[in-house]
């Protein structure tokens, strides 16, 4: 894999609101035709987890 997309949400409720949102569907419509394979990883950081980008 050569590319990734990172999305950050304020909390789980915000992520749940985004999943069925039309903007999410619009992004899928853009990415899917140009990608051979897709891996989706959902994770939640816990308080105190180190974050480095």
C-alpha cells in the first residue's frame, strides 16, 4: 500500500454520525474506482496514548 487516509473524530458518537453521512459516501465514490485494494482500520486512542504523526 502506498497511500493512507487518516480521519480523527472528537468521539465515537461523531464517528457513528459520519459513517452514514453523504460526505462519507462521496469520498467512497471518489476513492473506490482508483484503488485496487482497501484496508480499513478503526481504532480508539486511550487517555495517555502517545500520538506522533
